[in-house]
C-alpha cells in the first residue's frame, strides 16, 4: 500500500474512533469539565444564584481562612476519616479473609455480609437512628441489661462522631466482595511454597496474601479516601450536623452555604478546597504505592 493511502486509512480510523467516542466526550465535557470550570469561576465571585455573579477575586478564600465553622467542618471530616477509613479497611479485609475460608454455608455468610450495602442510605440512616436512640434504642437496651448506663450516641458531642464512624462499618459489603475477588486470584503455588518453607498462618498472611492483594488494597484505599471526604447523606439525616456542630462535615457545610444561605460563590470556594484535599491525599497514596503495592509479573 502506498504511503499516502496508509495515511488516509490511519486518519480514517482515528475519525471512526472519535465518532464512537463522541457521546462519552460530549457527556464528559458537559457534565464534568463545564461544572469544574464554572465552580472555579464562581469561587472567585460573589454569587447568590438569584443575581449575576460579581467577580471579587480571592475574597471568598480570605473569608474561609477566618471562618471558624469551616475549620470546624474540616476538623470533623478529618477526625471522621481517621476513624472510618482504617476501621473500614481492616474490618472489610478481615471479613473477606474469613469468608474466603472453605467452610459450610459460605454462600449464606457472604450474602449476609453483602446485604447491608444494598440497603438504601435513607433506610440505613433510619435503622441506625432507632438503634442509637438514647431512651428506646436497642443498643442502650442491651447496655441496660448488663448494668451499664445509657449513652447519648447522637446527643453527646463527644460520642456522636465516633458513633457515625462505627455506623459506616455497616456498608462494607462492596469492599468485602472486591477483597474476595483479589484473595481468590492469589496463586495456590505460593501458599504451598510457603508451607514447605515452614511459614505459619500469620506469616503466610503477611508475606504472601497481603503483598499479592496489595493492588486491591490500594484501589480500596483510594475509594475510601474519596468516600470519607464526601460523607453527607447519613449525618444530614441523623444529626443535621449536631449536636453543637460536632458532626457537621465539609460536604454538609458546602450544602448549607449553597442552598440555605444562598452563597454559591463561597460554597464553590469550599468545594474546590475539598477537591484539592482529596487530590492531595490521593497523590500521597500514589506516591507511596511504589513501596508497598506489588503487581504480579513485576
């Protein structure tokens, strides 16, 4: 084939590829890139939605630096992340290791673990709102039966946030399934070689299982970082940020400023800071991954 004909065929293939990609590219441009660009512009403006935006430069960011409730929301989110993220990672991995064992009724146990993650968020919040009820809740009922005092799970500022972090363990079913898939992909030959070398169960877990599923752990870590910094629905339904703003997370504060106080520009600045925090933590995770994430064949 002549060079000119080959070039024409090459550009024709590119054109066909772009044609088939065009629906996705259009959607990505309209529903992802455009909102991001608008958010950046609104963050530099005074915008109440009801009137056209007025450019104010970095004023919104300067106001955020002096906003104690924004600092409170950041601190609450960081504390929640410090509790929920490692807790969820460890619990889901532990459950996956247990469910990966060849035991009778394995499918039943897997179903029981996975079912809570299918419950709608609103329904889950209402269930736990009842369980955490100070006077009539099932948890305090159990504490009373063993002679312990009732706890204000959602009314005590020092307990409400840890209670929500504990509740987040309810929905680890999806993560457990991902871990199970990774565990079942570990070659049996590695376990057999470790047994021949005299490795104990804990040694096999640390030196064989964990390194082999480290890409799966890394994936779940990234998803968990994103998830804990966008938590909104459950605390909004259960506590609405209370008591005494102890459970007001950054996503809730963005929502309040957007739709309650009608300060869309101010909320856009907060949303960008939230995005930068998530990107920064994700970047740190990627940077450290070269030391502990091991891919098969490398």
